[in-house]
C-alpha cells in the first residue's frame, strides 16, 4: 500500500470531517483585556498633581514581647459543677368525681320571641357604593363588518378602500417634479373577532363616577428625608437586527453562488416568508365558506413568474384533508382566489432568490378561522 | 484501505446530496389566518330573449341580489359601477372589466317567455379572478306568477356553488300573525316566503292559535288551537287548508307538537291531572305512547334529524333545563348547565347544533350549543327573544322578538349562527312563533 496515498486519504478525510463538523470545535474568540481609561481635563490633572504627598510609611512598629519561658502556664483546672437538684413532684390523689348535676330542678329557658317581620336592613350609604367603580370586566370588543387578523381602525370617510394604505397625492404647482395625482387609500375597517349582539355591552362607560380621593396627608419629615434612589443608568444593548444579520448572511452566501447563469440564491429569510404569508392571508376570505369547508385544510401548489406574479394556470390542489370533496373544492377555490387577487400586483419577493420561490406550496389551514 | 476510504467518501457525498437538492424544492408556507368579509359579486339585469320576458329580467336580478346580500356573506357591486354591460347571454365575459371593480363572482342570465306562456330563466356563474365558470349553466321553467320562486332558485344555486352548503331562499315560513292591542290581540296562522313576501292566512282570527310547526316535507302544519277552550293539536294541509284535530284522551290538554323526520310521528306535551309529560303519536293510526313519566314539567320536545333522539325542556332539577333522551323514552341526559333558564330547544337540520331560548339576568337570548351541551354561544340579547327555528341549511335561525311595554309588538328576526347579520324580517303585521319549511321542490 502506498504510504503517500494513505497519508493523502487520511488528510482529505480529516479535511472533510473538519469542514462538516468544524463548527463544533471552533473555539470562541480569544478573550482580550480591557483597561478602563478615564479622560480628564488639564485642570483635573494639575489638581491631582497638586494634592498632598502620600503619608509617610511608619518605619517601626512596636511588637508585643514574647512570653518568657519561665512563666507558669495558667491554671486551667476547674471543679465539676454540682448536679442540679431535681425535686420529684408529689403524686396527687385522683380528683374527686364531679357531682352529678341535679337536672330535676332545671327549667328550660323561655323560647325567644320570634316575629315574622324581617329585620330591617340598613341601606348602605350611597357614597360608599360609589367608591367601587363600575368598570367593564374587559375591553368592549368593537364590532366591525369585517374580521381580519389585525384590527384596522375605520378609515377616513373620503378615502378609497384598498389593500394598501397610500397617502393622497395632490398636484403641487411649484414643484419641479410633477407627481401624478392619486387618491388616498386605506385598508377597510376590521375587527379581530365577531361580536354577537349578546356580547355587546349596552354601556361600556361606568354609570357611577368615582368618589373623589381624600386630600393627601401631610408628608412626614422622614419621608421627605428619604433619599431618592438614583436612577440606574440604562444599559444599552447592542441592537441585533436578526433580519439584517440574516440578510447579510444571505447576501454573503448568495454572492458565493452567483456563478450560475440563472438567478439562484439561498432560501428566503423568515421575514420574507412572513411577508408573503401576510400578503396572501389578506386576500384569503373565508367568510363565504361552508362550515365543512372551514374544516378542510388544502395544500395548493403555484408556480411563480420572476416578477412575483403567480402563474394562474399553474394553481392546483395537491391534497385536502378534513372534509368531503365538495368542501375541498370550495376551500381550494377560496385559496385560489386569494393567490390570484393578492398576487395580481406581484408579491414582494427578492428576485435574486427566485430559485427558492419559483414553486410554492401553500397550506391553507382554516382551523383558527372557524368561530372568531 | 483505499477502498474503505473511497466507500466512506461516496457515502459522505450521497448523504450530502439530498441536503443540496432540498434547497431547490418548492417553498412551503402555511396560512392559518384569513379575513372574514362578504364576497363581492355582480348580478347585472338578466337579458331578455324576447319582449315578453323584458319585464322579468330586472326583477329577477333584484330578488337574487336581495337574497345573496341578505345572507351577510355576499356584497353586491351596484349596476352603476359595472364597466362592461351584458347584452347577450352567450357572448364571452370580459373578465378584466369585472376584476377592475373587484367583483369576485359574476351572475349572468337570460329570461324569455315561451309559446306556452311559461317563463324560462337561464343563468351562469363565473369565478372572475380565476377566469372560469363555476359549474355549468342551468335553466328553470315555471309559471310567470312564480317568477320570485325562480329567482330564489337561482340564488340558491349561486349560494351553493360558492359556499358549498345548501341554500335556503326557496323556502317558506309559517307563523302567527298578530294584530290589535296586546290585551286583545287577534292571532291567526299565516304563511309567507322566507323573505316576507307573498303572505297568506291559513286560519281566521276567531280563536287563539299557537306554535305552528312544518312537516318535514312542508306540506302540512301542526299547531295548537284554543278553539274548544282547551289547547288542542290540529294538523292542517297547506295546499287545501283542510284541518283535523289529533285524537287525545278527554280531560287532557295537549300542546307543543312537532313532527318527527318521518312525517308520521308527532311528539307533544300532554297535561293530565296537573302534570305535563311528553308523548309520541303515530299521526295515521292515532296510537300514542308515553315517553317521560316524572312529577316535573316536561315539554317542548324536538327530534334529532335522524329520528333517534329527542331534546326537550324539563324543570326536574328545579329550573327549566335541556335534556336529551332516546326517541323511545328512557333515561334523559341533562345538557344545559349554564346560569339561567333554558327552553324551546330545536335540533338543527344538520344535526350538529341545538338552538334554544335562554333567560338570564332579566334578559332573553337566542343561543346555540353542541348536542352534548358544549360550546354554548349566545347570539342575541333583548327584552324578549324566543322560539328559534332553523333555516333548511342549518346556517340561519329565525325567532320572535317582542318589544317592551303595553304597545309592545312582536316581530320576526333572523340571525346567522355566528351571531352576525341580525335583521328583522319584514311583515305587514305583528308576527311571532315562526317555523321554517324545508327547501321547496
């Protein structure tokens, strides 16, 4: 066997092993010393120099004299303590039995006079009751005609309803760049849950006002003297923007793979995936689905163009679970409408990662949407 | 040694390959939250194939729109906003024009009157955003007087094809029409379309009538009348308005009748010697059987849609609560445990829910719960809500709401089982005790 080949093989194996699991052995960066330096002004430096010189060290210190060898050792003997005297208690005679009470002479107590009239209850003072504010146990859910994952406040009356919020653009006569005038748009009002009539509180405001608080007592001297705890200087944590790090990593890794002639890249970051998810769910309207269809989870496959627009003809159902064929069909149609409607303007996806989102499988799970 | 190394290297490369391949697989995301909002649709006036049908085109489209928008699940995009006009039933649809106004469903149709004077209605439904027709086109033929029913049938088809569940528009409601002041109120049986149109009366107002209930086929109605001074159960044929009293033992009071799903069995309450219990009777033979035997009050029985169980109201625990027992009687299981009093339970036609009236803290509610009593949900709240009845598809509930005071008026309301879309059903007089028919044939 050729020794050179063995060495070469072992070397390669070690190299591959290191490449695969090298991360495990990578040590932490070497610790480095940090010396705190305080910047001071010239005056402060001069003041430091002008300070009195350090007190002289004491040259001689009296030391106690060692005991002379002839001294007697202290007498450590001691007499044993006398045992404490314990006196035994004298045994008492058994107590005489109690005399049997003479019940023949007893007379039962007179029965208490009971009247049918109920006791008059004192009505509590009104201002006492007013101490307790009548506050609704939880915030009154705001009814809205639309239910969405995130509540949306009612838009301004003259604003057009659209999926995205855009400010109004009016032509400015003095401007050099003429902007195209555009209507203001805002998303439609929405609440996060369905509010039934039975749940609507008739009046959310407290019906009784709170009693005004008593005037505060004079502060005691002790309280005045109590030093205020100095506020702790807030430590600023270096802000770690996860997505920024991910982006940087993605960019670095992506750069290494740019050799291919077609755009390819790393998988989407979780932020990019979330953005896509949010974009689709805005258009996923389950309001008109049957309760059977609302029990059906469908997996839908779609091919995407590089412009971020779905290829409508490619939308197909891969699988359905939880309901019958009809329910699966309705659930798929609602999912298809969501992809087509919200994808009509193109989803916001990074082109450099086109390879990772060329084909998308979306699972539409309506479990959370059943009764909301 | 070399071979071992080579094998090891190959194994390593094989192990590493799927990892590389996996990154090129489809991107997978899961969507768990959507929105709940009415689906926008457009229904342009139906085109008329001949002059005789011209009048019906617009009226039929309006009834369809009223049906769909009335569910709260759909929102009509008004005709004024339409970009392209439908001039021919056969010409291709300009999807882009309908997409531009965000119409997600489009209903087009044509109306004509044939040589025999029959009204012919054809229609198609389109899924605008996927650019496809939903199902295939359909045609209905009927009398000209029945044009509203034909519109309801079209709306039922649209509803079914989009939501996946049965419609309820081509159905009727029997109820007690009320007129006059509260202390001297005249009551008579009335029947109408589900939306309040086409009201007609089945009895005169000479005696008090209560609690009409449709048969499973919608051809007969059971009701309680005080004609003889005592409550007694009658069965009425809707088409001929002929009626007969059910045989009961003399000296008893019978009330709260309801048909079983076979259309032959009737369950009802019977009071004898001051005690009310539940009985069942074969309506043809008149043979009756006792289902409960308790010193408490048992009333308001309602069959499950498969006919195997009965839900009813009883105060055997001290307050009125809901119980479920076998259709042949026997041990009953209590299902309501919330605060307050429960009554008038009705089993949903889908079998999954039970609707009820609940009185709690001085207010009345209509609510629904699962058949084991779980997931109780109150849908309404008012001074007096009672007597729920289910739409044929088990998605909507109609009930009576009465306002407070001597001038208080009873009227009919409907609400979706989610608690949304609460609205009054328009009736010309006061109305109470509704019972919803099945879908008509």
